[in-house]
C-alpha cells in the first residue's frame, strides 16, 4: 500500500465500543486477537453481563477468570483447553451444535451479535483485509455483527477464499505485530503409527480427504506416501498435508468441487504452515457453512472422513465431546463429514482412536460413561479403527457389531467386554 486507508486506535479505544449486555464474538483458533482479548478483560471491572460467543481459541482467555464472573459469560460453541475449567465450574456454558449450523445461528439472528472482535491481515492496494487462517464461522460473525473491531497484523497470512472484507467495514482497528500461536504435533508413537497405517490402508487413490489435527491424522497422512492423486476438502488442516503436496501426492485433480484446490475452513499448525498458506492460490479458506455442508461434501468422489473419539461403545455410539459429563471439546464437524462421506460415491466415514487411555482404561466400552455425549450415532457410524484393526459397522446387527468391536479392543479388556456384553445384551461373542 502506498498509504494507509484506515486510522488505527489504541486497544483501549477499540474495545470502548463494547457495552454491558453486548453479545460479542471472538475470532477462532490461531486467529484469536490476543491484544484485544486482554484489553477486553481489562474492562472487566466496569462491564457487566457481556455475553461472549466463541469456538476453540488459542492463547489465554482472561475474561473467563473467576474474578470476572459478573462481567463476562462465555457460550462455548467448541471448548478448547483455555475454557474447560470455566465450563466445568459453571462460569461458561457449552453449546452442543454442528459446526455447519453455527453460521446460520448468526445470520438468522438466533444469536444476534453486537460486536465481532477479529484478527486480520493488512489491507491490499484495494483496501481488502482477509480473515487469514480462520474464515470458518468467523465470516458469518463479521457479516452479522453490528460493530466490527480488529487487530491488523502483518504476520497474519493473507489467504484466498471467502475471507476478504473491506477495511471500511471496520469501526475500530488497531495495529499489532506478533507471530500467530503455533501448535507442534509430537511424532506419532507406535500405537498412533499402527492406527495411521490401518487408516491409510482404507484410503483409495483419488480419494478426497477430511482430517483433523493431532498425532493420528498426521500418522495417517504419513502412511499415505505411496498413494496417488488425493484431494483435500476439510474443515481444518495442519502441517501433515504439506509433505504430500510437495511430493505430488495431493493433487486435488479428481474433486468435483474446487478441482485443483485444497479447501478448508481454518488451519492451525507451525509457522511453516502459515507461510505455506500465505497468498497461496492452491488453498481456499471458505465459509464453514459451505465447507461442512453434506450436500457439498458428498459431491466429491471417495470422500474419506477421518475423525477421532474419546470412547465408543460396542454398538457404535461415538462420544467425542466429553469425558462422561465433563466437556472436553465439542460436536464440531464430525457428523457433517461422517454423513457427507457416507453419501459420497465410494466414500468412507472413519472414526479412529487408541484402544486404551494413557492409564490403560479401555476406550471401547460396553456402555458409554454416564453423561457422555453421543456425537455420532450408531446409525451413522461405518468404520471404527484402533491399533488392532478395523471394525465394519454399517448394516451390522448389535451382535455383529459387538464381536467386531471386541476384536479391535485391547486384548487385556476383551474378556471383560464379552462378559459385560452378555450381561447387558444377552449376546455371546
């Protein structure tokens, strides 16, 4: 830019537009606006009853501290590490909702937003900023809120897709210059590698992949080094796809929607990932209402959805958002992609998890824990994968499912699972 087309203010002046009782949205994941978040919390003594709507955000969430219980109340649409204690303590509420539905809550006024607090890339010569690494539900918030305030950060990648907003749309902006939060995934352990290999064995050449973040998705991607002509249409991705792009394994050439392009709603990872997506025409960061629409997902050939779980019972009920009644994450887009992949020609909806917890407790159970949330129903589940193999569930009876699930449970727990299965279902396996 030859000259500025905006007048930056201080963080304090930017958040001065927020009033008691306002409903506000905070930008998602690695795009969480760290400076404005702190400035908002600093007003805690004077504000009352501010309702904050957010998904998982990286970095601190000082407004959720106990001292601000009368000032701010968080409605967590997907619960990250910085919000779990507040949700458990009752200072924040968890909202069970499909990720694809959240934009409609904003656009239809079910959740009427007063203010959206965003974190954007600098304006281009035409005055357009981008929502950077998180378009997801944040675009709908930006389009729906009465007031927009933002951090403009030269270290926010400029991404292509749906996230362009003209600078004139913003009521207050501040200038910042700090690196985005990074998330470095440790190398997979032996169990995670075996799960990854089992997943990779199910993926066809020419498949369109959806995966999350973590050691298991990375292990699965690493095990696909001999695959060909894969595509990506996913709600989010991380560093694991970069080697497959560099090796020419991810080409996106068979996709019916956005052929030749990687499609995502947001991304979190290393600085290398942020550099990879910066002004990269290969990557389209799009509105999550579109990305996670089952009618869009199903159009891509061999859509293969790879999702995780906290526990799965022997009938195929998948708990992915809580440990018993304790909220751990959220519904997210699991069901969006499980159903979309199931409806895709040649598609495969996959749930993957280690057979036990780090403490040796079986994650394959006869019954889910009391209070556990069923994210994917047993009618929707098709494949469950552990380090011990693959259980095919679709079209199978309870008896057939129980046998398949016990076969992929840890050997130390199989006898007990067989006993409980008989006690509960009167089924011998």
